C-alpha cells in the first residue's frame, strides 16, 4: 500500500495549462542536470529545512520537475517524499530518484491535488506557483494539505520596477508564442551572452560593469549560470512557459495570512547564493496552527517595506 493514499473529492474546472505541460515535459526530460552541491545549497536556502525538520516527515515537492530536490529531501532523512508535476517531467523525476525507495512521483495538477487535507508535514514549491494561471489559488490548495503544525515554503519571482516589467512582458509576449523547438535553439544560441553578462557585471572597471548591467536589462531572460548547459535550460525556463507572474512581498504574505498560517518567515534574509547571479525572489515559509506549533505569529510582515 502506498504511504500517501490518493483522495477523491469534487474538483473545480481545470484551467488551460497545455503550454506549461508541453514546455516542462520537454525541458526536464532533455535537461536532466543534477548538480548535487548546488542542489543541496539551494534546497536549504529556499526551504529553510534541516535534517531535524525532515527526519521521519511526510514531504510534498509541489512541482518537482525532474526531481533534483526529491533527492535532497530523501538524503536528508524524510520518511516519505512525494513529488507531483503537471508535466511528463515525472518520467525524469522517477528515473533520478529511483535509488530512494521512500520517494513517490505522480503526474498531477496543483489545482486538483489527489490528497486529503492534512496529509503532509512539510511542503515546498520552488519556482512553480508563478508558472500557474492562478498562483494564489494554487498556494491555498497546497496549504490545505498541511497537517496541524505542518510547514510550507515557497519561492516565486518578485515584481521588478515598471520599466523592467515592460521589457520582460514585451520579450515574453513574443517568446511564449514561439514553437518550443525554436526556443530551445534560441536558448542555446544565447547561452554565450549569459556568460558574457556574468563576466562584464563582475568587472572592477565601472563602465564595463555598467555595460554588463545594460546588456542584462536588454536580455533579461538569458541566464547567467556558470554552467553553459544550465544557462540553456534556465533561459528556456524563462521564455517558454505561457505563465510567468511576478509578485510583491505583501501580496504573497497575504496568501499565507488568508490560509491561516502562522510563524510567517522571510527566508531570503538568511540566504547566501551558491553562485553570483542566482537571482532573488519572494521566498516565504509559514506553519499551520496545531499541536506541534503553539507559538504566536512572528512574521513581522507589517514592518516589511523592501518590495
């Protein structure tokens, strides 16, 4: 018997996510890139989870992609780790987590998850909700799945200043309509530009660094990851999906409050990026009230003015 049983309930009408499904089916089966040290560091940064948090826990990776963080959660001692993804990325996730018997992977829609309320001790969703047609609704569905005392951590893109938002929207107005094969080729062609931006922006010569910043603005979706193959993957990830929403801190904090979560924490304040240019986002965690957590709200959300 499966340790996490599916649950049947009435489902709302599904939203159109066909482009998302196709894009990530292609991306995560073509780019099965595992970088263990970076994956562990990013997981710890963006979930805030430790071995003590995960030991014996039932965990949900909501939007698991090709499964890099499933592996990390299993390595850190989770008792059961469930990964769900909308796309055929689950094929890669099953392959990459096959050595861990405590990992289960299922193809599922975050708006219609097949689990009962109160199933999971820990949930994380990193860079996923912002690729859905309704991030708030997806978050509230995930929060429903927390056990009393359970915790959820999410990471989404932050909203940029208006001028940069216009450039991003213009780029994506074109790119999200292009065939995926064309975008893969374009992402590969642009990978050297990402490497160039990285070098220019790190220059100690101020005019050179400023030119790097200007080039980055003009090619905002082109990744600057130090690994050229990851740059191709990350660039495709930015340009291909139909949905790529950006958010403010206050907006995302409101989701947590609406879900009745407590101990809302801004994880970004404790982070050291694994590499330069890794990117910032809205990265919050919160806990369901219950027997394992009786502490009052300690979010400090009202004092936040960064975004």
